[in-house]
């Protein structure tokens, strides 16, 4: 469960550049004044189940 005010990212892209995606999520969070989480996406259903807010697809 995420804290309120947390922007949840999921990546469906190449795992070997996860650090880049993590940097991108942190940058967006800083600009919006929100904390961020990033994880490897498992299914696009995560969007409809409101488990993630932003997808890197």
C-alpha cells in the first residue's frame, strides 16, 4: 500500500536500464512535489486495478 501523495510507476521495458527509469520517476516526482515508487510491471491490468499510476511502455 502506497502512502498518500505517492505517484506509482511501473515499467514494462528492458530491465537492464531500470536505473534510468528510476531516475525518471524521481525527477517527475520532484517536479510535482510527490514521492514516487517504481516497480517492474506484471500486467496492464495493474492500471485498471489502480495499482500503478504511470506506465513506461
